[in-house]
């Protein structure tokens, strides 16, 4: 049976759901600036860096701010977000994910995290998954954000894997694009509507085995 040389996972929305914490923090920030911010617009911020997210929010009202104010706002949003994620425990790992990761480990497939979030190491620690992933490439380690493939290419290099034989799991369109741009095998986790450019889209990991996934990819 074919199997990949490595598997790299986005974090938010794939391993654990922190999108609500992000949404509330961004909404609180936007409203402090007098800018209306809803859940539909929040979809555009998935997989996007903190700075680019601020720029997108300001663009809603055609606003510009000096660099020091942008930095202050980024720090404020991150403080609110960190307060929320500090309450995470292993019980917050999404259903089906622990079993899927354990099966991959039993198959001796190297695993990594590729996340735009600069908080990824904290979240992995709260979830007690430090021993699961051989590498964590996050927003602190890249210069270019998704859809640039840098985060995933650095992951494959650290795992000594061929990008074309690496599966990337993503819940954001920008992340799927990043995987595709890096020549990797992209698996979207979520809605076909948002993730249709992925090689394969799964709704979640519940009841999914690596063998079943690899078989589905082989049929593509």
C-alpha cells in the first residue's frame, strides 16, 4: 500500500478548533476601531497572518494607521487570544484526530505542524502533543505567509521528505493553495465549497483511517 513520506497538519481547525477564540478577539479589536466585523468576513482571515488580518480589517473602512499603532493592535489582539487558548486541554483535540495521529505514528510516518499562528507551540503544549510532532513550523519561523508554500516546504525539509510525497491537511483555502503551490498533496478538512481546490476534501477525521485516506488519494 502506498503511503506518504510525511504528513503535515495545519493547527487551527484541523487539530483543534480555536477559530471562535480568533473570531471573538478580532471582532473585539475591530469594534474598538469602530469597524463592523462579522463571521462571514472572518472566513477571509483563516490561515492569514496577524499583520495581514489587521490590514484586511482596516481596508473595510479604507483606514490606514502608523506602524507603531498596528503593532500595538496586533499585540492587543494576541493578548485576548492567548487568554482564551490558555484554557485548552487534550479534551479539546477534535474528534477522531487522536486516533488518526496514533495510526500514522504506528505506520512510522513522520508528522509535522505547519501553521501561520505564532502561538502554535503554546497550543501544542496545552494539548500535550509535543511528542507527536517531529517539527513545528509556525509564524515565527517563516517570512512569507500562506498561500506562499514556505511554511510547508520548511516542514518537509525538516522531516527529510519529498514535498510531492507529503500530505498537507488544511481547513483554509489559503492553506490548500500553499500546499498546492509547493507541489504537495492537499487534503482539505471541512467544506467542499471553500476547499474545492484540494486534491481531496474530508469533512472531519471521525472514523477515518490512514489506509482509507491513502486509498482515496490513490483513486484520484
